[in-house]
C-alpha cells in the first residue's frame, strides 16, 4: 500500500500524529504494510506478530483507494475447488459400461450451485457470491473423463461466515469441495 496508496498513507499518518498524544480509551497503532493487493501478506505478518504478543485488534483502517468513497466493510475471499469424479472409459462404450462422466457430474454440481437460494443479506455488503471462474476436465475427445474441476471464487460476508457458506455449498453438491484459500 505504501507504494500505490501514497495519499492514504499521508492522510493516515497525519491523522495518527494528530491524536497520538491524546488520552484515548484504546491503544492506537499506525501500521503501513506491504502486499495487500492480492494476498494480504503484510496484514498476515502483523496479525501473527500481534497474536504472538497476545494482542487482538478490534478494528483496522485500510487506505486502499475506493474511488474516494468511504468503505466501511469489504467482502472476504474464499477460493474453493469443486472436484467431480467419474470413471474413465472409451466414449464409444461409456453408456454400455455405465461409466460416470465427471464433466456431467461437475455440470450438475455447478447448476446446483447456481440454483441455490441466496444467503442472508448483510446490511453493508449484500449477499455472499459464488462464481465458477476456471473449469477443467477431460484429456481427449474420445475418452470419458474420470475427473473434472472448477475453481470457485466465493466472496463472503460477515453475516454468513466462510464456514457457513462452505457447509451450504457442500450440502448442494455431490462432488468434493476443497478449500484452496
């Protein structure tokens, strides 16, 4: 953030300095961290250090630009992989063998996810979202695939924690859901 959010860094530093000498009913810290755009590595390092010291932050102000709008909340990220399994077989004999096609199973699971009732409404962020973003399966046009996969980009909201969203998804699909991140 210190590289691409200089205005936020300057504003937060000025605000911190303006109240640093006040007798506040809480501890206040200014932390300028790295790597927030994609993996939040700076925050992860700070949280780990706070935990090591027995500290639990109750709030944070993130200075990432938001079109000059004040954002009071942000959706979380849960990355899942949906894995459907079948039996490999030659396409010409698949029906006679009763071979399950993993791609068909994956398609059913993706349709089930698309048809799920919406989750609870968060007053700030709306509802959690689940978007299939990457799909893969099969190795040749004449082979029934034994496995097919989809990466799901899930944006979570505080009113439905990631564990609750994951449980709701698991109840809707036959395939295996693997937490990637």
